[in-house]
C-alpha cells in the first residue's frame, strides 16, 4: 500500500471520529436540555400541589370532608371547595375477599346462562373490530375457535343439560312475553331441580316448562296451562304432572292464581278501554267477597269478568273473541258470566 493511500485512509478515519464525537456532544446536549425541562415541570407540579394543599388565607393544611363533600382548612375552617364529586364506590369493604365480592367490574352475571355469562362468547360475524370482512384463512381460523370454545363451555353432560333447558326457558318466555325477572327465577328453579336430582325419568322440556310456569305464578304474571302448553314441546298433562312434582319436592310456595292478574292482559289483547278493565276488576272483587270464586278456574273467571265488563260499558266484544284470547271455551265464559252478574246483583242479559 502506498503512502498516499495510507494518508487517505487516515484522513477518512479522523473525519469519521470527529463526526461521531460531534454527534455524541449534540446528543448529550439534547439529553441535558430534556432533563432541565423535566426538572422545571416537576418544580411547577410541586408548586401547584403546595398551592392546592395550603389554605389561600392562612397557608394552613387543607383536608377533605367527605361527609359534606367539601375541602376545608384544618386551621381556620375556610371552605376552599364545595360540591365535590365522590368518585369512589358507594360500598365499604374490610378485607380483600369482601372487596372482590362487591366490586362490579365487567358484565353482570345471570342465571339465564348455563355458565352465568362468565365465559367468552365469539360472535358469528366474520368481521374485525373495524367492520372489515375477514379473509378466507381468518374465517377458517375463527370457525375452529368457535368450535373449541363451544366444547370448552359445555364440558360435561350436566352443563349440556343446563344449556338446553335454559335455552328452552328463554324461548318460551319470549313467546309468552314474560319479563326477565320471571326468566331468572325459572332458571334458578331448574338449577335447583338439577342439583337435587329431580330429572331422572322426566324430560328436560317438561321440567323447564314446569319451572317457567311456577316462576310466572310466583311473580304475579301467570299464564294458563293452555298458553304454556301452546309454546312448549310437551303435552299439557305432562306439564301439570311435572309442575306438581317440582313444587312438592323443592318446597316452593306458590299461591293460587288471582283472576285479577289476568284482566289487564285480556283487556289489552281485546283493545278494550280502561273503564271496562276497571269494571271487570270490580266484578271479580265482588265475586271474592261472595265466595263464588272458590274452586273455579281463575282464567275462566277473568275472561267472564272482561266480557261482562265490556257489556256493562257498552263495548262490542263477543264471547268468541274472549274465548280465543283466554283459550277458554265459550260455555265456561257463559256460565261464569252469569254467576258474576248474579253476585253483582244484576240480572244476566
């Protein structure tokens, strides 16, 4: 190698070293500048904190009065801030277990799902979080995940049984227009029947239907056996037999159905006025006082009261219309209708 080439390499190396040294110096300078800025910010935060913690009148210590939602001075009593928002929970906990139990984070649990809603649910839409369609490979992957997720959610026969029964309860309750509290109670009744081993020899559909029937009666929103049988997959006789067995074995306290509880639904389905509904209630109250309701079907009494109330308020409704709404024969409506009017003191038309 010649002397000129050695000098050239040496010059290039010195040039590179100077450039690197200059970059390191600049980097150190920027680092020092950032550190000074952070120090100034910390000082400003400390000053602001001290201002917030000190009384503006006497420089005393401030304290928070949670009972009155105020910030006051501990020395002079000056109210610095009032109407504060308490962002903490409204409950108190004295240990970690109680805190975890009372904490409300995430979706609420429900007895209407076999796993109480605690497991993961993978949606059926093949789309991402932005609404874009997934590719073919991603769709296959999601389908495999759904399959395995479904297998993990129902690990044994008891969970599969519970899943099928709760699905039946939800389906029938939706068809009958029953509220969520009735569905929740029916799910609890079925869980108790499953835990106490009442299902052997009886169908899942029969016990779930009986649970829903008992729950509706307990909640004061009863449905007749004919209505229940109309949406169930089992016969009316099996529903009645299973219902009696379930309430006897579980010791459920189910009061006899009140005919008045059927009146609002029948009147709404027939598009009758409030005056007719009020008149039907009066007829039923009079019948209770006379004792003629004992031993008679509450559905038949309610249907007859609605029909009689419509006639007394001059609304046009036929016995056939009431019969279709209440799932009661016209003969029953006629018989109960005469009895209600006689108890009221009027003559049957």
